[in-house]
């Protein structure tokens, strides 16, 4: 296990994930009967991150679901299978962030797992009510008008499609709310949430590029303020579309924007993209270019120094109904095989899986007990499944 060089300035922080502390988490569990060698991977600055992460998207905005999410996060982290936790300010009207905040506290107090061993990710862009404060849509709109519009923090033209905003002042505000919801000082990773898909079809490519530049400048300042460590784009279509689509964006262009704003040490280091047995475009579609050479997203991202996090490995349960799924050695259920497929792809850092019930948590975490597949094994099993 060769560890990449790290930025020593941040080694001793207790406010965010550090290389030494995430490596400590890795060494504590990896190689045991339940966590196989190879389950963890190195990311930016030498962070050790699990190849499975926990997502928190689905569920009703109620106390029962929040309690399930908190318990699921504590279970999968305390067992050593996951140290990547993903959420968004709009998930369950801010309750998912708050549920993870409680999990972080419990892990520290009851399991001796510290903040700097965990990689905490959130997203913003969509207009996000707070389920604990806004009892109705009208209450939210009244609050939003006063907080953002009447104060001059944003203008009506900053809101696209009546639902999405990436004005710098709005992003700064959302970061602060997320930090409070999660009970942490620094977000390890902050994503612009479906920004290109939500805005570019309406405002066009040139305006989108300008707004991304403004957003990146705000996020570089948030890094300087130690409110975030890294930033990226959480996407749905923009990296899975044909180049002539009004939702497509070339990753190399985004990296150059970040370099213009933040120099070579910019914080744009991660993207999130759907990938599963039905959504294979990130692997198969060669619409990205790096130095004018066509390639897939899974090829382009590593070449540009960008880590890929994938989501919807089960396609929100739809894939589990398929009769012809690959079957990988050591795994028995459709969910486990789907997770193994997604996390074993070359170029993937972490695959996120949404989970709330402890039965599903225990089923999913069995994947961590075997190594990810080698490329040859993957190809052989897929050929047998055809």
C-alpha cells in the first residue's frame, strides 16, 4: 500500500478528513474478515476513502426516517466499511444533513471515531426549505423572500426555472447552513448540485460558463476560509450526454476554469455521476476530450486529476427486478452484485448506496468483505451474464 504525498499543513486538523486520520481508520479495519484488502482507495492529498459510501437521498421528511439514517450511518462507519458520507441540503428538506450530524456526534462519543477520519460531502443549488422551520410552502416562500430577495443577497434573475440558484452569495449562505446542520466546521467536499442540467438549457453555454466561473471563485474563497476543503459537480446528465446536447459539458473545460480561478492548487477535484448496469455512459460514451483526444468520462477524469464518485448503483431498486444480472464470486444477492459492478470499474473512487434499514446496511456491507474485481474478472462475468 503506497501512500501518495500529502499536504503537511493540514495533517493535524480535527475539523476535516486528513490523510493520517483516514489512513488510521483504514488500518484499523482493512484486512479483517469483514473488510477486505483493496476496499479503500487513495484520493486527494493522500486521503484513504472507502470504495463504498453512504447516500441519504430517499425518505420522507420525518423523525422516523431521520432516526433510521442516523442509525444506518453509525452502523456502517463503526463497522469500518464506510468513511464517505454523502448528503445535500435539499435532501428531505435539510433533515438528511441533520441526521448525519447526529451520527457524527454518536460516532465520536460512543465509538471513538473522530471527525477527521470521515469524508463528509454535501451539495447545494436547489432552493431548500427546512422541514423543522417551514411548515408550509407559503412559510418557506415568505422566509426566502425576506432572507434572500429583500436583503439584496440575490436577485430574481439568479433563480433559474423557479428552483435553482448558484449565485455566489447564495452558495456561501448554503455552505454555512450545511455546516450548522452537520455540526462541523469544514465540509470535506461541496458539490454544485445538478447545476448544468438545471440551468444551461435555459441560459445557454456562454452564460453557464460565466456563472460557473463566479461560483468557482466563491468556492475558492470558501476554501481559503476553511469552510470547505474541495469542491466539484454532482451531476445527472451533463457527463452522460452527447456533445451536441444542451446539457453536455466537457470536463477539461471545467478544470481549466478552476485553474484560471485557483491556479494549479485549485479545489475542483471531484465529480459525481450516475453509473450502474443500465447507465453505463460514463464508461462507454467517448464524448469527452482531453487535449482534443476523444475518450470516456472514466478515462478523462483520471487524466485531469479528477476523482469520480458514482451513485444510483441499484437505480433506486429498479435493477433488483432484473432477471439477468451478473453474479460475482462471494456475493449472493442482486444488490451486492450491482454494488460490486459499480465500485470495481477502473477510475471509480467511491460508489454511493442509499440505505436506511439495518437489514439493507448489513446486506450491502458484505460487499466490503471481498476485494473489488480485477478488470479481467469483470469482463468474464459480464460475458457470462449476456
